[in-house]
DNA sequence: GACTGAAAAATTGTATACAATCTGCTCATC
DNA sequence: GATGAGCAGATTGTATACAATTTTTCAGTC
C-alpha cells in the first residue's frame, strides 16, 4: 500500500480539500456573506462533478455557513442580528468550556502546545505583513486548535461550525477595525493555559470575546449598516 | 398556492421525513449501534433513489449518529467508551446552558410550555403501557423541546445531535434498567423552569443527568458488556 | 473438512442525463 | 416609456448509468 491506486481512494481527501478551501475563503473573508455558490462553477474550479460539490455545500449548509434556497442554489450565509447574538452566545459558552478542559489537561498534553505557539508566531508575521486575510484565518485556527486540545470531539466539532459563522458576523457587522491586540490576548491566554490556571484562562478568554463583540454594531437602530438585510433582499454577488 | 404542484416541492419535506424516521428509530432503539444502513434497501423503503438516501445518511454521519466506512457503506455509530464520556460531558454542558436560558426567558414564553406538559403526559401513558421504545423517544423529545425553547438555534442544533448519540450510548452500555423516575424528574424540572428558578432547574437537570450516567457501565474493566467493541468486530445486522 | 484463490454478485462512489424551476430577455400592448 | 406575457437560457433537483471496490460463492487442493 504505497500509493492510492485509483481516483476513488482520494475521495475522502478530495472532499476535505474542497471543503477546507471554501472554509478558509470564508475565514479570510474572501468569500462574502450572500455570495452565490454556483455548483457548476465550483465543479469546474476543483475538477469534479456537481455530485461532489453538492455534498460539500450540503455540509456547509448543515454547519450553517451556507444556506440552500430551494431551486435557487446555495449562498454564503448572512446571519441576521438575532442569529449573530445566538451564535456569539453559543460561542462564548463553548470557548469557556474548552479553555477549562484544556487547562485541566495542561500537564498531560504539554507537548501539543507547540502548534499554538507556531500559530501565534504566524499571526505576528502576517500582521506585520499587513496580510489581514491570513491574520484573521490564523486567529480562527488558534481557537480551533484549542478546541482540539480540549480532548472533546463533539465540542471541537461544534466550535468548528461557530468559528466561520463568527467570521461572517464580523464581515457583516464589524464597525471598528480591530487592533492586533488579539494576538497578545492569544499569547497571554496560552501562558495561563500552560500553567493550568483555568480561572485565569477563562477570564482572559472572556475578555478576548468581549473585545471581539465590542467592535460589532449589533444594535438594530435605523442607521444600521446592513441595509440588504433590513429590506430582506439578496446581495447577489457572482460566485467565482 | 394551495398545494405543492410537483414532486420537487416536497423535496425538503421528503428529506426531513426520511431523516426523522431514521432518527426516531435510533431514539427508540429499534436501530441498534452497528446496524448497516444499506442505501438501496432504504431507497426502496422510502420510494426514492439512492441520491436522496445518501444525502440523509451524510447528514446522519455529520451528526455522528452514523458512520461511513469507505467503500463499505454507512452504519449506525458505535461510540466507544472514550466517545461516550466526551458526548456525555458535552451534553451536560449543553443541557445546563439550555436550562439556564429557558429559565431566563420563562416569563416571556410561558405559552410555549404547553408542549412540554403534553410530552410528560405522553411519557406517562407510554410508560404505563410498557411501551419502552416510545417512552425513550419521548424523553429525548422532551430535551429537544427544551433546547428549542432556549431560543438559541446553534445550541438546539448541537443538542439535536447529542440526544441520539446518548441513545446509542445507552443501548451499548446501560447496565441497570431505569425506573420511570425520569418522568418525575422531567416534571419537577419543568416546575422549576416555569418559576424561572434557574439555579434549581440546573440542579435538577444535573441530577437527572447523573441518574442517566449512573446506570451506565462505562468502566473499561474486562468484564465489560460490549464484547464486539473489545474485539473490534462489526455487529453486522441486516439493514431493514 | 479446512484453506486458497478466482470468478460472480452485490454494493458503493462518481459522473451524467433529464426534468423541474427560476431568471432574464424580447416584444406586443397600453 | 412602462407593463406584462411568453419564450429561451441557465441552474438546480433527482434518477440513473457506469466504474471501482468489497463481499460472497464455489471449485480445487492439501
């Protein structure tokens, strides 16, 4: 068994690859909320038939990152203000629980912290290079890696759907630009985790999430940014 | 628009129906962990092509209720002891958070409690009729309805995957038979919720979950019940 | 009788064909 | 010029065809 011998053996990997490509594009905000995801276009891009694309889209839809509109196709989700509040509420719950579990296991998984340090370092680099898209994605990956280290696969899976959804919320509702304090926050959080200090880690994570939410304009006041939603229309951008 | 005019309009409903049929069969433990889910058989049963069945199975797989084995098909999941612990941990976290949120909203959603009372009544009936399958399913539905009343769709969706997984765990690892105290626990929980007493409701929910877990034999001692898993074999029951 | 291996049957995985639906355009009508 | 019916093209939704893979069957051998 040296190499996969047929095209079929790659199937799982192939699927995963297409999924991650779209997932990353959303994290990096190259794919905007409301963007249409045309099946044939995607199929051509990735060199597969609509069957495969459809499966990927249905996975994204199940994670609420995309939405199917009957007979009209799939679109990148556009969480409204109420959705956003629920997503952020759920995310806070998850992140605190995850941090708690990582802190508990800190001593037994010390070796696995390496990737977190790597991610922070990469975050610094892309921040210095003003590569905003990459920086945002890396920040998301930091949280996903934490979830993995929680040792709880269901929690990890759930956060995996909440992270890109948060990305969409930021795309839609971020009012103030974020400084790069987020990286320092990640860094301090990691220090607390390494020491197994669950309370401090939870406090830091809570503050970190506060800062993310503070930059959002989630009030439903008339001067709202998200006009498309106010009038219930579609943004209708071309899909690749 | 009086009636759906074509077969296609039913698609969403059709999908949902097949999904729920399988979902319920798992909740009622008519579908045992490890059961093979053959695509063509299911297609014949529900009168649709493999395309539709495949989509349903892929949804179940995403919710970790089913598992795809490459080139071998889908099987009802068989969570091992480690999976079980993670699932129960996640479920406790979710249920406490849900109960907290329902209690908070209690005064504004008082009308919506009706379905919970109905479910408890039905639970009593099926318990009296010794209809174990239905009783188990109704218990699950009680928790799902609570999740709905939390007003948080992501949390609801996550619990929707944890409930059938718990059902599989019980099928695999339950040692002692449960008395019907669960119904009384639901009843008392609902009373506390109606009063908006979050702390008491959380306490009761915690105890309720304790009781479920107490009946499980999750120790990995040799005298373990789950021999198939110990030897890493498939159970291989016919799929419908 | 147990074991091996090759052919046959069954089943999954992917692409494609076709039907249903939606979108956009043209053109007649006012 | 605005409005709306109706046709043409584009796109999705489902079934089916075909290829890859696994499972079963059944000789033949020891």
